C-alpha cells in the first residue's frame, strides 16, 4: 500500500513539474529535473531537486511565458485599445505588453524602460527632488548632460513635474549651452516652480554662435531679489517662451541677448519686478540686439515707478523690427524704450490699477527710425511720448486714445489725421505758441485744426512751436495745421518775428504780417529743410 501511494505521489509531482516547466524536458532552466520510470528508485535528492525546479527555477518570467528572454521580447508592446476597440489579453505576456504600451505613450520614452535616453527627460529620474528643500541644481545638470547633440535624435524635452526646484547657487539653476531643439517644460505656472535663492540666474539657454528651436513653457521662475536674471538667452532664434511667470530678479525677468537673436516670441506670461530693481537700471524684459522679435500678451506688473522697481518694462534698444502686441504695462517710469523700427499694437498703458501709480512715459523712441503705434489704450497725456532726437514725421499713431483729440486722433508721418480743439483764449501776443487741450492735456500738435480766440485786439502770434511730441521739442517733421479765428478780435500772424525761437518762426506768403479776422483761417506747414513754418493758404 505504501509503495502505491508513494508512486502516485511521485507521478503527481512529475506531472506538476512538467506543466509548470514546459516546454522542454531535461535538466536546467525551464526543464524537468528528473523524469521517473515505474521501476526507478526514489531518492531524497531527486525529490528535493524536483520541488526546487517546480517551485523556484521554473516560476521565472522566462519559463512561464518567455516574455523577457531577449531584448526583442522585452521591447514588445501591444495597443490595448486599437481603433477605439478593446484588445483583451489572453495571457500574462499579453497583459505585460499592453501595460508597456501605456507607459511609452504616457512618458514619451523611446522604450518603456529607457527613461534616461529618449526625447523626454524627467529631471526627477536624475535625482531632482522638487521638494523646496534639496538643492536640485546638480541633478538638473545631469539631465541636461543627457540631452543628445549629435545624430538623428538631437534635442529633448527637459520635463519638470509638479514641485518646487531650488538652489542657493551663484550659478543658474538650469543651464543649457549650445543645445538645439530643447523644450524646458513644466506642469503649469501654478504647479512647477523654479527658485533661485542665490545670486545666479534662474534659467539659461546660451549659444556660443546660435541656438534654435528652444521652447520654455508652463512654469514659474522666482528670485529672492538677487542680482541675476530670471530667464537669460544668448544668440537664440526661432524660439518661444510662453505660459510663464517670472518675478524677483534685479537683473531683469527675461533677457534675450546677443546679436544673433531672430524671430523669437515671448507670450502669455507675467513679469513682476524685484524690489530694488531700479538701482541697476535693468528692464523687466530686455531684447537689446537682434531682429524681428515679438512680445505679446504679457502683463508687466512692475509694482511702481519708484526707486525700488524696474524703471523700464520693455527695453528693445538695439532690436530692429521688434513688436509689442496686446501687452499690459502697469506702474513703470517708462513702458517701452526703443530705437529701431518698432510696432506697438493694442497695448494697454495702465496707470491706475497699481495703487494709482501713473506711467510717466509710454514710449521713449530715438535713432530716427520709424515707430508705429496702433490702438494704444490708456494714454491721456502728451508726456507719454518722449521724442529722443527723432524727426516728428517718423511717428505713426493710429487709433483711439483715452481722452484723446476730439473728432478722432492719430498721426501718419507726423501728421494729425483729424481732430480740432479750442485752446484757451490769449490776452497777450504769443511767442513760440504751443497751446494745449486743457480737457485732455494734449499739446496742439495732436490736432489738425486749432480754433483760436484772442481776448483783445492788436495781438499777434509771432511763432509756433516746431513739431515735436513734447513741449519744447524741436522736431523737423512736415506737420500741417490750420488756425481758425473763432473770436471777435482780429489777430496777426507775424512774418519771421525774432520774438520767437528761430525754429519756431513763420514765413508768410506776403513776407509781412497777415491779419486773421473773425472766421478767417490760415493753413501752415512746417518745412523741415529750412526749419520754418510756411503759410500755404489763407481764406
């Protein structure tokens, strides 16, 4: 009886081992340790060997399914939902392959297990903590080193999951040099934060000659009022910085530097000045060189036109054909400083929301290059425009201005498009006549027609302020105005009267004073060659 039971037990063990350890029969991995015949003698060693083979050796993935026996098997994946139809797994192998497919799709890895090469580099895979405690600069540098620069897989996504990554270094938290097609991607402005607690920059993308196709997005960069710059690039072209918030850097929030800057876009973001930033005269965003760069839909929350904040919001001196589009400029001394060909379109100059802080100057433009301003909002004073040595006929201003000239507003080549105003009547002869609109505080040069009244007889206009965008500025543009006498008293327009400055004098068609009676008008044009006003019609 004992022999029969023992034989039956051995047969069952052999059957189990054979089922688990298929397909091969023979000693070794995925095999049967020992096959018994009916006449064999059973030994303790054989029994122990069979148990080990069945319970341990043959339970590995290679023996159960063979799904990781080679690199090809290890890389195999199956789409679990092809054409929106579920693909059901019929084996452990199939289940693993479907899970691997999802991992690859979610991470963007070339292979599901190959996280440190591929085109998407998660900085946490290189040791970054993002816990606002550990210094993450070295771990981030290791991730940057892994970005390929040769071959067919140039560039990568440098990915920052939600977290706060910080350093106390005098070097940048993120520094990328001479690498193209790199996307520094966060998980959202409110989710990924890069903090520079030291004196270094926050983020750097530096090109020795040039770098291209750089993308920075979906993150906040914060400084601790140190001397650095929030985001600094050099020799960058065809690149985008978007969906960002940068604050707290005395050197400026964003600087796109060096001569090879071309076709870059900064958009959909917010800058906030570091306290004490005005001391080093840096702008919130600077593009000091290059061509065809654009800043759009950015809120410049400067905090105040005082000694503790940036004096300039956008500085594009040295950049040619640069543009400011749909931006909000709040609480700065100068909103835009430029000297190349420049376009401002649909910008809002907000001087009240920042605690009643007024913008002193909206545009400081020079170097005798054309500037075009379209649909500017919030401009209420002529002092918003500073003529830094530019001919008046280089300015084109089109669109409504808050409390601007009545009947429409704007200039084309220094010429008022429309509008008339009635300045305060004068009771003495007017030298260097430069009336202003008391209701809007615009100088008369913003208007095409001046409706003038003299409060007494025998008075004269000896000269008219030469074209310029601020009082006292001597422009040189060929502006045209019409003076209409709407009062009861006749006044004279004098010829070459020395009581006015030379550039403001008038040359009449008769060579003598011309009397302008009630309801009479005279049209004058400024001659930029001789720097004199000339009468071109009287009725």
